[in-house]
């Protein structure tokens, strides 16, 4: 049996009653060759959940998604930083303003996905996309770093990266200069990314 591609999103958090990444995981759940999961927006629990998924499914690749509430773009992240630094509490009420994620870990890990190619192909498909060198200091970056750290330290051959998605139009209604990105368009982006990963890994659809 061919190893699946692991996709993860996050639960709603803070003032965001809807997290489009959770809705996308629901849409793709059960499709052949894909494993989806919605992770808790909690520093400690999200990493533990990812580790369990990694052990259970032994994926060919992993692609994690989070909400970038202030963005109008799909942002393909290039770096995960070894720092929790946000004034926002996670869903367990934990605030971390200046904490190393792994005290003995490197300053940063790079994505092991072909970021320039992914950005180019999504742009060709007419989707609003860019790359980013900073995944923030909240749970998204924490998961990105933890996932890369566990893959590296276990010497696993699992390409992994993180993508931030913009809010839905209804989440930014009334905000000047904001349009959001409809869920169907976000789904098209996720499916395109999965297709590109399959192509790069030589996995049949």
C-alpha cells in the first residue's frame, strides 16, 4: 500500500469562530491517498497529535495548514523558528512570549517542500500566493517547528511544510481593503498542492 499524504488543519481559536483549515480537512477527509486531521490550537497538544499521526500513518509527505487572519494571500512558509512569542493565549489559556520550542534545537528549520515551484504553480493557476520567511510566533509556527524537529531527529524521509491560508470573505466582511478567499478557491489550492506533491514523489492519484 502506498503511503498517504498527511494534511492537517486547526480548530477555531480566539475570535475566529470558524477556521477554514478545519473546513478544508472535512472536505478532503476520506479521499484515497490522503489522511486529514484537525489539530488543537494548543502548544503542547498540537505537537503530540502530529507525532501520533506520523507514527500511525507513516506518510510519504506532510502538509500542515493554518489561518493567517491578517493576510489576503496563500503564504507558503519557508522557515520554522525555534520560538514561541505571542501575546495571544492558545485554546488551553497558555501564553508564551519568549520561549524556545526545543531548547537544544537549531534556530530554525527550513521547509523540505519545493517552495518556489509550489508558489509558481499556484500563481499560474490564478491563485493569490506568496512565500513567507516567518510563520509567526503562535501555534502555527510551533507546530511547523515541532514537526520538522521530530522528522529530523527520527531521520525520517518525510518532506514537510506549512501553508498559511487567508480568511474567508465572510470573516472579513466590512473590513476596508479586505476580500478574503472563498473556501472553494482555498480547496482548489490545497488540491493543487497535493497534486504537485504526488507528482514530485511519484505517487499515483
